[in-house]
């Protein structure tokens, strides 16, 4: 896997996201309550702090929880809530080790339908239905992982030509369009 992504809007971080399935899953896991670029830069920051050029699920799963939380909390912190996100990331990696032999790409490799892929993603610790649908859309739109019915399983995030989520970010302009969509959705929600 070596995909060109523009989610972090930082070349080194985007390069890691494009070559590392675990980095992409990690960015998606952390994409809440912080700007998208911050969440998707975090995998690169974590790898650097671990002294690596990639992330390893086994290493993260086995890391001392207090030390790992401290690593994520170093300035600048990788998330607004580094302690709870360190715990969630370790839980995700433990799940990957237990169910997929530590291989994040195995979550989507060999999947025959969008529904099956959505179920697998939804089963990941820290992934609810919406996060699973957004990541499924990211896989389909930018990684070429497109089992039958993937757009339907991704719900509105799978629509072609939309700018709803991280799945639709290909550069600064599409990032601005996604932000505008989210702001409008928040305004509409406040009116109801």
C-alpha cells in the first residue's frame, strides 16, 4: 500500500498515512474533538516518538500504558485528551493483534461486501457506526478498497462528489469544502 493522501496537510505525516494501514486507522480513531489535520498528523508524531518510521500494532499493544500515555501527552500532545486516546489506541492495537495477527490491512483484505467491511470496522474498539462508515468511504474513495456495495454501506459518506468527511479530502480546497459542510450541518442542527 502506497497511496498519496492529503489528510494531515503535512508531507511526512501524509506519506505515513498512505503507506501504513495502522497509521490510517490510528488517524481515524483520533479524529474526534480535534481538527482533522491534528488527528491525522498524530500517527507520524507517535511513530517519531517511538523512534520508528512506522507504527507497529504489537509494539503499541504491549507498551506500558502509563508510559504510552506520557508519550502521547508530550508537548505538543497528539490529542486534546492524550491519556484516554492512548488507552483507546492500545485497545485498538490489542484487538488487531488478537483478531488480525497485528495486521491492520487484514481488516479489509479479502472482504467480499461493503456490509461485511462495515461490520469489521464497526467491531474495532473506538469505532462506532459513523466512524466506521467514514473510514469505509475513505478506503473506497482513496485506497481503492471497493467491495460490492461499499458505497451503500458507507451511507452518505460513500456518495461520489460530496465533501462530507475526511474521505473526501484530497488537498487544501477539499479540506475547506469539508469544513464548510460540517459548519453548515452544525448550524442546521442548532436550528432544530
